[in-house]
């Protein structure tokens, strides 16, 4: 799955995992992905979030308020919702005829999913999700080639998403991660 991720978007996933671990959360959720985007600091997503007043401390406070601390054993798996966001990131990339998933695509996936912790963190910063989306689209359009979704058929997209899920399952098995049905 992560072979399409740019180095920056891979770093976002690593940072999200670190945030979940530091908060002693049992799984990596969408809020952790947002934290990873903010912490990454250089990509299109981080630039737009900073311009919109979204801070690491503000997002962290929202994420910590959403989930109680636990003592997780081993690696924290992705929640079902976080996996969905990663799939939506792929859709955002494919819709622009990009053969990679950058930080902008991940943020677009988060906004498209509309998960509560992410929306609350944006609202707490005074950022409008629609404005953030528009700014990310502009940023991605300036730095990456334009495209349209009409070139990808539904069966092709479904096949790609199935391969991503299989890749995630292989990674989780390799890391000894048990799946959770929450989120």
C-alpha cells in the first residue's frame, strides 16, 4: 500500500503512529493522521494547515479529548476509519491522475471523510473545512499535474482499493498487529 506514498506522506504515517503511542492510544485514528500532517511541517498539507491557524497543540488537545489513555500492547493498528481515509487519499490522487499519494492527498482524504475529531480540531483553530479543502486543491494543483477522475473506471478503482487492503493486511500480519473493528 505504502509504495505509492511519497517520502513526506510516509513520514506522516510514522508521526501519526508516534502520536498514538505517546498518547497511549490503542489504535491510530484520523486525529493522529492530522497530527502527523501538522508535524510533518513541509508538505502542501502542513503549509495549508499552518496558514489556516491549525496548530500542533490545538489538534493534540482535540485528539486527546476524544479517546481515553490506555496501555496498548505492541503496535497500534489503524482504525477502520483511518484505513478509509488512506483509501480516500488514493482516490483523491487517482482523481488527479497522480501515481503517488502526497500529504495533500492525505489531507483531502481526511476532509472527505469528515471525521469528528478532525472537524473539531479545524473548528477550534477557526478553520473552515471547505476553505481548507479549496486551499489544498490549489496547493496540490500548483505542485502536481492536473487530471480528472473520468480516466479511472469504477472496477479499476475497486481493484486498486482491494490491493491496498491486502497490502495493509500483509503489513499488519508481518508486524503482528491484530485488527480492531472500532472507529
